[in-house]
């Protein structure tokens, strides 16, 4: 029961009607007490909640098991989990940081969440002051600096408006999703210095980096309203997130509501160069490099890493290795993009054909700052659903060598050991 309450509280936090005073809002929770039969449960959910019937019916059909793989039921359907990967059902969506007292902190829409038992249970704390029209989306970035400052950068879903004109391949007037930053200097007890750092439409932000000299870099994505695509213009802070400045714009062209240079992740190389790995629709990630801690980005070029039209996530491990979590453009062992996820290049999604395959989540390691990579390991997959999406990952090294992976799409909650990712 406590786990059901936890899942509902973090996955369905809407109190309705939203426009009503707090004392008049209500939150509905339906609890089923029945035999342990996922198929019967999801069929009942489909009956009781017709709007969710299709998703519930799909989730009810448990696919055949494959040797060496286990299965977990999520809101999106049945997911196959690789051997030596552990399912962490008590975890909410990341990102996470470890506080000075050893506890873990994450965030929700309007609250910080804290665990004192390594992610088994979570308590909540207010994130925003009363009256602030702020709501953190599921795509956000959170760090704890070397000096102990917590910094959260997020898209403000309370100010979200999206519209796309298929005839012009441009957004509709009023489209916006601004980026805000807020910080805490008392381990998340209180949050201050809330400020908008981009007033436009940002489609994603899921990473942030503190460099060795103390710069904080946030890879903010900007909508180019008159061009019908997105570009990256990172923000950086030299005072622990109290104020922010803009770096230069990075643009590779394109036309479509998911086209351009977008959804970046960050790593600092051993030589001090900051590497920003960016999602594109061109079959691979593109790399941007900065030699002044993110203030200027003077190198922009294709990488050698094949990728679907989905973001990757870097993490520098305690061992010194660089870890990458991402979606490859084709299924493991195949060179063909499943037809269900071939995007046509019609200036709606993008102006070039591309793969949107996200049904497998892969992980690789590099011991030389990305010059070479270990053989990718698929840690989770939807073999029954090529359109399934296991994407937008948050990666946290819970203990040295133990890595937690949670995803915004696909609801993955995984733990994997670094030693199990090192392939011969």
C-alpha cells in the first residue's frame, strides 16, 4: 500500500480543479485489492478509466520471456531488464544528489524529496515559495556544487503553451516554455534566487555541470521561432547559480518541431575542455567543445557516436571512466530502422528522414574521454513494441561503481554495476 501511495503521489500529483482554491481542490486515488494478476488488474483499469484503455490493454499483455532477461511492469507497458541489472521499484524519477549528511535529494513538480534510507522511502519539502507560479517539469537538472550549493534548472510547466502549424512548419503565436533556475545554500531546506534565465520555448534540459574552476553550465535549448527549429545557447554561472550569463548560439539548421541541435549532455575532459554532446536528426550525436569552461563554444562537429533522435546522458564515474546512456538508431544486432519509427523528413518532425527508435536503452564506458568506447550494453528494452520509448535518462552514481538509471519516458528504475558494463 505504501508503495502504491508513493507511486501515485509522484506520478499523478495534480490536484483538481487547478483553478480552485486549495481548500476546494481534490485528489482522487483508486486502490484495487485483488489477486496478484497484472493482466486482470490492467483490464479492470481499462474498464474503469476509458481514456487510458489503449495503454492499459497493451500493458496487460505480458510478452514472452527471453533467456537471461527479467520483466517489470510499468505505466508504459512491460519492460525487459538485462541480467545483472536490478529493478529499483522504490525510486522516483531523478535527478538525485547526495547531501552532506548522506541522505539523497531529488525534486518533483513543486517539492524537493529526501530519502534517509538510500532511496527506499522519501519525504517531501517545499521547493517554491507560496504564490510563485512555478512548476518543475520532468525534464530538469540538479547539482550539488563543491561548496555545497544546490542548483536546480528547470522548464516552468506553469507557463507552458505549445502549438505547431503543419502548413507553415512553424510554431503558433504564444508558444512558450521558459527556463528558470533556483538554488539552496542550506541543503534544500529553503530555496532562493528564483529567476528566469530564458524567456522563450525550451524543449528539454536534463543535465548540468560544474567545471573544475567552479563554472556552472546549463545546456539551455532555444526555439528559433522564425526558422521552425531549435538551437542551443548554454547558460553559465560563476557565482554558484546566483546570476547567469549566455554563451554563443549553436545552430546546425533544419526545419521541424524536433529539428535542430537540441537536448545536450555535458562532460569535462581531463584536458579541461568541456564536451557537449547534442541530439540531432542526422543519425549521430554532434559535439560542441569549449576551452574556457563553457563561456564560448568554438568547435561544433559530428561525433562518431550513432544515435537515434533522442538525447544521451554523460556521467563521470568515481573510477575516472566516462559513462554514456543513450538510444542507438537500430535494434541490437540489426542495421535496419524499424519502419514504425522511421520519421519521413516532411518538415514536421524534421526536414530529413531519421530514426526515432527508443525501444532499447544502451550504456557504454570510455577510459580515454570518448576517443574509444566499450561495446554498448543494452540494459533495458521493449522487444514487443518498436514504438516504445525508454529515453530521457538521469544517471546517478549511488555508490562508487553502482549506477542508478531512471528515465522520464518508459519509467525505468534501474541499478547496474560498472564492472558488469565492462565488456571484453
